């Protein structure tokens, strides 16, 4: 089941405001909780979010992305506002749909599960001509989770435990509507609660002291990501996911909003797959034309650089099509909604560590792709650069050579927190393959012999 999850508003569009709350932030928090609950606890669920941070994204960008991806369901998360006088929960499907439609049936199931947990008056199931309901090619639903300008609703909306309940209600509805299968708990994972990651030890020590003063035990561990040492504050490790979630809520309840759960496998089979599966080096299967068409379906202004990934990937025996998928992931389809800006030609986020450091810059797009391929080559191999190739990756020598021969091996090394970074790349690559197959099938059907 492919869910396109859309936290409404974001960036320059704050949405509704009231009682010290901003709708865009509440929507994002609930949506992230929905994503985490689904991907961590259910089999065969893919979730693509319109945004995972406070960025500006148009309605057209959201629906075009969902349609291009081939989502099975579009779920848009919102809060309401009405002069402070109204309160409660309501949801919407498109006004043209009959109550007997498949979309209405999905909505009925999800609605019933949400109102069981959200402690809000039930304002009912409604219909409207909203863009995200009208322009999507799949079933779509929009939920309005309380009135942010109402004092009673706002008291609930501001409570992270309430937002977790609301997320759980949405998930329970999706599970019933789409017959999702729970993951089996095989005891082969440990869940670490990370209460912040820092580039200086002093900051990490201050975080430990802060938590200690509030009755939460923690300590500092270190990890190296792209040659940079990070100091992680660990506030517990659990074999049970539910217990880790409880500790995470404790940490967030004292004001630590950058906390997260890091999942580490203890399964020998999974550890083996990190060495043998989804290798960074290997054959490239997708053509530059198909890769370029895929990304331009979402962002028509994307740069024409897929050919560089093919050519340079071959030189380094790096899988250029998967590297291109990584570039899409890093740049948000080359819209550069994060730290790195388009004129940097930095498609891999090399050296980007925070607002004060947006990362390396390269003179041309080709040089930027070469640096990306070289950085992957450093992780995948301990060999010298191919003959005639000049080193342009400024962090090449900071990488522990051959320390990550697979895409999953990049987890915790390339990105922070990065515990499923490699999986995200492969999921996006798989989406590119599905798109390419559809395109080739369409061409094949139009060939008249």
C-alpha cells in the first residue's frame, strides 16, 4: 500500500494560528507520527510525505508528486479555525463522490477509528472541492483535527500525547481500510532513544546535564558520519519498541524536540544483507532519458544531469541510477528545499551540517556529480581513483574507506539520524524502476507491427 501523506501548509504558509500554536507545525508533527507508526509496525507499507520539514510547497507540487508516484491513497492532515467559537473534528472527500464510492468507504472506516481516540466533538463526514481532493488520481481524504483558535481544542492540540493518539487513530483507520499486516516482533532489534546529536562534546554534555536535572538518565556516545564525529546523547536502549516510544515521549515532554529512535538490528541475517545486498558498486540499468523524465514529472525545472551519473558511475563502477535516486532524495527532486542551494551544484549534501554550514560548492554540475560519485566510491571501495580522474570530493579522505559497500551500509554514516537512509534511497530507486516499466510498456503498446 502506497500512502502519500500530506501535512498541510508549511514554510511561508503557516496555516491557522491560535493560542501560541501554528497549524503547519501541528500538521507536520501528527503526520510524522503517522508515518512512524505505519512504517515501524506494518508490512508492505510505503509512505511518501509532501514535506518532512518546514518548507514551502504548492498544492500543485503535492498532487503532481502523488500522481507521479502512483499512490494508492492521499491523506492530508490539517487543523481548523473559525473565530474561536467552533470546535471538533471533521473530514472531507471530494464533493463529486457518491457515498457508495470506494473513497467514501475508506473515509468511513478511517473516520470511525479517529473519533474513538481524539476526544473531540464529532462534526461529521463532509465533502468539498478542495484541490488535493479534486486533482488527485487516487482516493483522497482530508482531516481537520480540531480548531486551533478554540481554547478547549487548543489545549488538546498542544499536548504531544494527544497528537500521538490522533496519529494512532489515523493509523488504526488505515490498517482496517487497507487490511495492513502487522510486522512480527522477532526480537532481532534494539531501539535506542537519541536525545540529540551534536558536533561538539560540550553541547552533548550540557544536554546530558539538562536531562539529568529532570530525572532522565542519559550518556554520550560517538559516531562518525562522512568523516565528521557526532556526539549522540542516548537516553535508553530497549528491546521493545513500545517502551522506547514511551521514553521518547518522556524526553520530548521536557522540551527536547530533536529526539528520535535509532533502530539497530541484532539479526545475523540482516547484518549479512548489509554486506551482500544492494551494493553501491555494480551495473546501472536505467537510461538517463528515463531517469530525467521521472524527476521532471515532479519538478519540470530539474537540471539535466542524469547523463553525468551514467557516465561517471561507469568510470567508478558505481551504480549511477541509484546514485541519481540518492540525489533526488537529498535535493527534494532538485528543488533544494534544505540547506544546500542550487548554485552550489552539490547534489549529495556533501559537508552540509547545519544553518551555519550549507556544505561544499562545485564550479559546474558535472563536477558536483563527480564529487558525489567519488564520495560513494570512498565508502564502497579502498581502491585508488580510476586513471586520469582528478579528486574533487573535499571529504574523500575523511571517509573510512570501504566501510559501507552497500546502500544500507550508509545508514548512520551519510546522514543524521540516518537509521533508514539507505532504505529510503532504494525505495525511491524502486519507484523510478516502476515508472520506467510503465513508460516502456506504454511505448510498446503503441508499436504497430
